[in-house]
C-alpha cells in the first residue's frame, strides 16, 4: 500500500486503510466558515479524527491547518481522543492574503499532535533564503559579524581551531545585567558561521512565500512549506497521508523527499489537478 491517489470522501477512504499504517497525516480541512463555496463541505469531525487516530502508527504525527473556532475545537477534540499536543506552528505568508479585511492577515495556523511520545525532527533550512524573506539587512549584519571575527585571527590555524572547536566558551553568562554561574556563553559569530554553512534551524514560524503564479486551488499551500512540515515529522520511506489533497502540494513534497504518499480528494476537478500536478512535478525533478 503506497503512492495512492484516491478520489473519494475522505472519511470513507480512511476506513479502508489498515490500523496503524500511516506515519504522518498532514492536511488542510474545510474551516466551516465560508458560505456558498464548494470547498467548505461539511464533514463529521469526530469520526474523521477518530479514523486519523486509528490509522496513525504509534509515535506517528498529525498536522492540520485551521483558523478561528474550528482550529481550537479540533485541538480539544484531538486531546480527548488520545492525541498528545506537541506544538503550534505559524505559516508566515510574507504577503497579504486578505487585503480588504479590517485586519490584514498574513499568516495561517497549524497544530502538531502525535500518537504516543514521538519526537519532532530537527530541520535545517537555507539561512540566506530565509533571511531575505524577513529583511536583507540581516545578511549584511551577519557579514559584518563574521568579518569582524575573522580579522581577529592571526593565522589560518587559529581560524580552523575556532571553526572546528566547540562553539561555547566561558563559564559565566551575563543576562539583563545579572551574572549567572554554571552556564556557558555562546559565541555569536560561531553560531552565525554554522548557520550559513550547515543551515538555519527551522523555528515555529515558517516563512514561505505563497506560490502566486502557480495557483490552481483557492487554499493551495506552497510545496516548500509542505516539504518543511514533512521533514519535521517523518523519515525517508515513511507513509504520509493527506485526506484533503486539494491541488496536491503535500504529494509533490512527499515524493521529492522519497516518502510514500496517499492522497484523498472528493472533488473531481481538484483530483485531476492534483494527479496531473504530481506527475508533472516528478518529471521536472
């Protein structure tokens, strides 16, 4: 059972999956606040999350997008069903998604739950690409910090010793004017260097541009965003399931990362879009 695209009601399709057969469920369900829109299909929330718990492996993960009352209601529901809350994540879209709203919105929320006592993976992302989304001044500040540190080295061996040694030094740390013993003070320049060489640790706010010119679905998620989420909670070869597949962003990211994938979509139009998109995405790799 792997790499399946299923055109069906998500609840009925999930019922066909064996117990504890999925490593991660990642999806963006209807938020149930849109009016007269085909995306806002009613679904039985209790039955859906019960099926999610059943098919999820021990120590597997559940990530869902949401907004408003639905988001928090689903969190309470997951807790009562036996899921363990791990983290709340924010997708920072950088640009506005609702320019006519009184309070302009630039983010979406995600909840991360697990079954059992699972551990979130450490994920490294490109620091320069990430900082560009925030401010180009961040890159300039990093360069100044690194150049200032490099000027202090008298020989190449001094640099190698600094580069390959521990990035912590000293036995005292000063914070808010208070000296604390028994702790270590970090070297800011070394941490900065490591971030550029090895990558920057993914934080709870995921800054990823919307795919403005690739939209084929009203709530389409960027492939890069789904890639980061999949890396957080799975390993190569794991099974990822998206019961609200939409345009197929989760499937594209899963295949890139060499994960198995099950995508479920009830709408005929979006199912064909997802199927074609995933196939084209694989050919383009």
